[in-house]
C-alpha cells in the first residue's frame, strides 16, 4: 500500500459515524449516560460559530459542525505532516495526495472544515512578523534596511503557502487546487475566516499561470474529440447548438486558439474564436450561419474576435485576456500579412439591467428637443421611465429614424463610454476589452436577435477595436477615468 493510499484510508476512518438503516446517526457508546446528556446540554449553549482554534480545544462537536474536535485535530495533524520540514517535497506531495483522496469523498460541510484548518492554522507567525516589522521600520534609511526587508519578507511567508505548493506536486494536484478554489469562493460572503486561504490560492495561481508558462494552441476540427467537446461545454458567449455549428466555427476559414498550462494539458484555460472579413462585422448572424460561403483568406483584411470564453471559474482574477489577444494577433499577422484591422463583435450583457434601473436619470439628461420627440414616440407627455421601458419591449422593430431607437443608442453609448463603477467600466465585457487597451468603436443595432441578446441588451452589440499602436495610450487614459471611444460613438452621446 502506498503512503498516499494509507493516509487516504486513515483520514477516511476519521469521518463522522455512518447513519443507521433508519437514517439516524449511530448512537455513541456513552449515549444515555447522565454525564453525556449533561455535556450535550452544555454544548447546545455554546456559541453557534466557533473558530477552528476553539473547536480544536473543545471536546464535543456542535450540531452545525461536520467534523468533531477529535477528528479535526487528527485532520490538522495530517495537514501539518504535509509541510513537515524533515520530509522531502516528493514525500510531502504523496501525503497531500492522500488528503486529497479523502477530500474527494468528503461532504461539502466536511470540506469546509478542511478549508478552515488550512486558512486559520497555517497563518504566518504573528510574533515573528511583529518583530521583523519593527526591525524593518527601525532600519529604514540605514545600511541594514535591505537585510531587514528580507527578514520581513520571510516572516510574512505563511506555512499555508508551503502546504498548497505540496498539493501541486502530484500530477492531479493543480486540478485539485483549481477546483478547490472554485468551490470555496461562494462561501466567502458568509465566512470571512476563509479569505486568507482564497487570497493565497489566487496569489499562487497568478504565478503558476503566468503567460510565460502557457502554450497558445490552435483548436481545429482535426483536434481530439475530447478537446472539441470542451469547446462546446465552455462556450460562454454564443451557445453551440450542434456539431454543424461547431464545425462551422472550426472550419478552414476560421481560427480558434486557446491557452493551455502544462499541468492541465487537455483543458483550455481561455479560448478565442476568430472570423475573417473585409470589414468590421455589425451582426453576429452571418458569423454563425452554417450555410454561409467560406471566406477567401487571401483577401481578408479584418479579424473579428466574436467569442472569448474563460473556462476555469477557479482561476477568477488571474488575467489571460491581454496576453491571449496579443499572442493571437501576432500569430494571425504572421499567417495573414494582409490583416490590418483587429476588432471584436461583443455582447453588452449588463446594459438592459442597468437601463431598467437608470432610465429615469437618462431621461432627465436627455436634451429637451429629443425628450419631446421621445414623448411623442411613446405616446405620453411627458415620457416617464415606465413608458419608455414598456415601448422598448419592441425595440428590435423600431425604424431607423425612430426617436426611441436613437435614444436607446445614446443610452448604450453612455453606458459603455461614461458609466464607471469603482473607476472601472460598469459592463463586464467592456471592462475586459478596455482594460486590455481596446476602444469602443461602434454600437450595432439588431446585431444579436437571439433571446439571450434581446434579454441582455435589446439586441445591441458593440465593436471594440484593438489599435496596436494605441493600446498603451488607451490603458493610460482608462486609468485616469477616460474611456477611449471613437468619434462615431461620441456622436451618440446626448
């Protein structure tokens, strides 16, 4: 029996007792004794939420707690054994694998207890941190400053870092950690004790998944079926409806690229789908049309990124987008020298929800002349938010010269170019592309008439333009609160 199997079997034996055939927990040997009932009554009166330190020092488990104090102590011992400085990295990895095998069979509540131990019991030594900080502060400006800084840095490195690194040693360890963080994140709002563990994972992932370690790989119709199936599974922008649909997106006149990590070789971390045209696309329908004629790549001048999907929720906060787009652009320019324009055709997923909340404010900001036209268009004088929003239920049928249509386009331009939250674009897709150095190029009417497109943005879509000469300038402007937009989008402002 291997070390990891032994640890997995040993830890599994510490799980709470199995239920009886009647579905009730098996009674412990002391059940029914006066002292047991007395201790049980006392436990009920204890605070409902205890820290892992309090639970480790306790005798009995409260009903909300998945692992008893005894099992919690043994689990902590096994986690500590993983980072034992006397064992090699390989042996530490074997021990981590054993705990991971137990974890895979644990209940959600038992897993949360494991997270609490990892978060609370592997923090930096507070005494050493305090001493190192005081020494550093005293040495600032002296020849000893550098040495003191190094000592402070070492003091701030938590045993938790070493613990997580050991989990990454065994082949499936990276998958285990990414999935652990995905499962952990929804619990952060209700349990702040887990924040340290989540932050440590994000920090490690930022290093481990640095672009220098990622491989850009083309995904085509000739790729392994398992990889194509993952493309279907992870597509987050325009659902893939059939094998004919996916074949169209991977055909010879299209390109699809993904970033891959060597420890997750068959899992694209993020992928982008590209179509080729002779102008910027204004509607998604032609790009998804399976019966459309193939594009002559020798004459294409424009590359349209029409779908970019992150595939790993556990890597949230780890940015691949900028590097992915740059690498794809470099690859495309090498393969197709005639390409001059690189743009997206993107959804505006937050627009309709935002307008439902802000229609009254936008009406107030509308110039008087246009407000009068808007009132006549909806049949109410003056037009109120509920009148306009009701009329917009039929937005896709509005004629080109409709005042309501022009007003909606103006609102979309305002939303994309002026509406900020925490000094960043409010719309999540705008935040992604503008943060990567693009500019808002064009708002397109009736560009996505799918139920999803109409529900999200009244069918509107937007082009973000990547002008490689101006990416850094656009980023700098955005950092100062100025969203880069084209003249055409600026003219839509009220």
